[in-house]
C-alpha cells in the first residue's frame, strides 16, 4: 500500500498515523514476522523496519542494542528482503537504514528489491538532500517514496528544498539528539510542526514513547507519530513480547485518534 | 587538482553524509573556516601557538646511520618533537582557535590510542574551553596513561562501551553527542576524515608539516626529495606532509597497517589497509574507501598501532590513490617492529609504532630503487606510548 493513500484514509477518519519501528531480525530473523503481526493487531498504520547497519550514528543506546542483536542473529540485506516479501501486509512498510548498505547493494538494485518485496518508502538518516539526488532518482524509477528528515536546526532554505523533494511523509526530528525514549515532549517540537508548511503529511519521531506524548503531538498539528525505542525496549526485555507490543501500539493509536 | 573549499568533494569521494541535524553546523563551520583561513589576525595567533606552545618548526633531521643501513639518503621530519609527542597538536590548535573564534563553549573529540585526545586536552586547556573526549572502553584500559594525561589537563574522558569499544565506536559516539549538543559544541575531529569541511580543514592545519619540509630540504639539499613516505590510518600526517608537494615532482607513499596479514572475514580484517584493499563506501559522514563485507557492514580493522587501526581513510587520499598521485602500500606489524628497533638503535630516536610503518616501508623498498635517492619519512609521533606493547612483543 502506498503511504499517501494511507494518510488519505486516516484523514477521512480524522486520525493521526501511528508509525512503529522495530529492527528487522531483532533478536532473530524468525521473530520479526510475529512482532510485526502483533503491531498491526494493535492498530499500527505504517510499519518501519530497520535494516541493521554496523555503525548506526543516529541511533541511541536502545536501538543500537537492537541492531546489535539483529546483526548477531544473522540478519542481512538478502534475508531482509526475503522476510519482508513474506509479510504480505495491507498497510505500508518503510525501510530505515544507513546509506552504506544501500550504496553497497547498488541504488537501482536496492530500490528494485524494495518495490518487489512490498516496501513503499525509504528513510536514510545519514543522507541529507545534498547527497540524495541519485537515490531519489532510483526511488522515482521504482515508485518508492524517499522520506526526508527535518530537524529543529534545519534552516528555512534547507527546509524549502527538503519539502519540495520529500514524498510519502516528512520525518520531523522532535529534538536534537539520537533516538531514544524521553518522558516529555520538547518545546521545539510544536515550533517545528508549525514551521513545516507542506501538503505532504508530517510525522514526528525521536523520543516519543507513550500515549500522552502522542496525543500532544497530534494536537499540535502533526499527521502522525513515529515510535521506535519503546517497542525495541519491549523486545529487549523479552517477556510477553507480542502481547506488550500490541498493547503499547493500541495505547498509542487510541491517543493518536484526536 | 587542488580542490576549492567550496567543493565538498575530492573526485567522487568526500561529501556530507550526516544526519540533517548536523547540516547547519557543517555549514556554519565551513563559513567560519573560509572566513578565517586566510585571515591575518587568525593566522598570526595560530602561528604564535604553533611556535611558542607547540615548539614548531620541527626539525628535518638527516638520519646518517639509518641512511647507510637502508642504502638511501633519509631525512626524518621530527613531528615526534612537537609538544605532546605527535603531529596531532597542529590540528587541535587550529581547530581550537577556530572554536574560540566561533564562540563555542565546549569541545568534543574521539580518540583511539589517546594521542588526538591528548592534543585536544592541550588545546582545550590552552584556549580555556571545556573538553570531553570519547574513547573506546578497551582503549582506555590499553592506554591508561594517556587517559590520565588528558585528565590532568582538565579533560573528561568518556569510555565508549558500544560496538567493538575502539576508535570507530568512539567516532560514532562523538557524532551522537554532537547531534545532541550541536548548538554549543565543536566536534574536533582528529584526522582528515568525516564530513566536509573536516578533511579539507584538518589537511590545511596539518600542511604546516609539508610547508616546513619544503624550505628545510631546499636548504639542506637544494632540491625537493624524490619521495615522501608517511604512515596512513585516517591520513592526517600523510596529507599534512604530502599536500604542499602535490604539484611537485615528488613521489608520495601512503603506508598503511598490514597488521598480521591481508586477510578478511565477514566481520573483521587482520589489517587496516583501507587504501590498498578497501571498497567504495560511506562511513562517518564521508564517501571513501572502506573496509566492509559484501553487504556493506563495516569490518573491525586491526593493527599493532592503534593510530592506524581504522576501517576508513581520508577521502582525499582515496582520490589521490585513484588518480595515481600517491602509492598506497603497507607494512605488517612484524615489519614495523623491526623498523622501530632500527630507528631506536641506529639513531637514538624511539618512534611511534604508527610512524614505524613508514620507516618499515623504506626498509624494504629502498633496495628496489622506487624511492629514488632522497627520501623524507614523516616521524609523526614518538614511541613512549608504545613501550608496553613493544615489551609485550619481546616476551
């Protein structure tokens, strides 16, 4: 399913989108399908799967540990695409990974593999628009959205360029720093939501872990929230994982409904 | 050949592969660097610190007995005599002064063996800027004297427990810190690596080495050397001595760490010879040659010399290697050790194990004639920090 179609549906229903991240293959390749299914049961609108990279500079300790477990569990790009193709979800799937894995596979091959396995969008945290022309082209050729990030530090000039190029949704980085659970919502978040003026849906991530934060962000004008570390934390603890993933998804989804 | 600062690339290498959060900081840094790099006041102040604090210029020493032993005329560029015992201070004084001009309240850095960290601590103390250094937890144990040196100078050393707990992970962690504190903090990267403008800026600050060699060798020989040999990890001492000779008829040899052999597995390399065997990739904000597996996962590199133990290399070196302007080569751990002892015994100079790799290459290549008659070796640092390692090898 295409990302913009999903957001259109949600708009009609007056709901904010819940985008859930887990790292593919964490802790073992076989676990991901079950976890994704639980998240979908809990009401997740878009699944964001991490393709683990050895040096994840944009991620905090929680997701780093998830990536480490996935790599030790044997997750590879080949296995990743095979696993994603077997998911057969009725909601959009996006892949989040670092540029070297895309570069090494070849941009054309990577985007083709995305399209063939049912992935609708790509998020690359270490690829600013200055360096993304080639990947953007490859994405267009395969009808994949390249999802750009904007940060509180993004200048207006850069913002204009990113908004002109980004498709699917715009990923608003809620705060300076890496991924990870925080209890509050940064003051800069609301400001950033207001600054991002675009028809493309806006989803806010980095630091969001509970329903209260999600509700606050949707109320502030975002079209969706992205939650990662809180789910990865559940996987790390390893107890009642599917039930707890589903319950947290449900809580977040309820609070994203406005 | 010379890259204008406005270009972020060296051929296809370099660039700015960083999170969006950092892009404005890189723009700001580029702006300040362009503003001050030719500024008279800035350069006078930097020259003052390089001269009176760092002890520059460092001598170019004719190594008579080593020359006789190896069969070529060898000059040693004595960066080991720079304050702190390595070339690293050239860069940290430059960046430290720039950070001061930029009004940054805090400096962060990564360090492997602790040489760059120590140089940061010196610059931080000199300029009165709070300094925090990320160091792999394993390295803090291996190099505890350097940890203590940094602490004595008021720097906070933060052990990094993620990943392999070495330099690569220290860089990752420093970048994460920078992402969170970008508005107040300058990231003082220690080599000609990372996103633009770092490779260009660090090269320029280190070019003082090559500039001095130009006039020193002219004075002694009346001509430029036939070749210059420098060890290469990230490549800052190499770029520093090479760059002022790029357009001259001088052969440049970048000697990487051959470790215990040119073998790799899916997870690790037994060496750190990135220019020799690495493949085009993107790591730590730059496109360059990288030690990686078939999927693009970065390999753990290996070397007896912590300062060469890195899975990437400066993008300009990758470019110069591709166009044939420099020759990538390597020395193994065992060869570096032999050269280390040669220099100790014949010249009374205890070189860093890093620099010993450059000496080792001259040791084996002199006889082939490829180095010509006059060779300059960059002795990038002194070996006091390596004594425990060398003692351990003797047992």
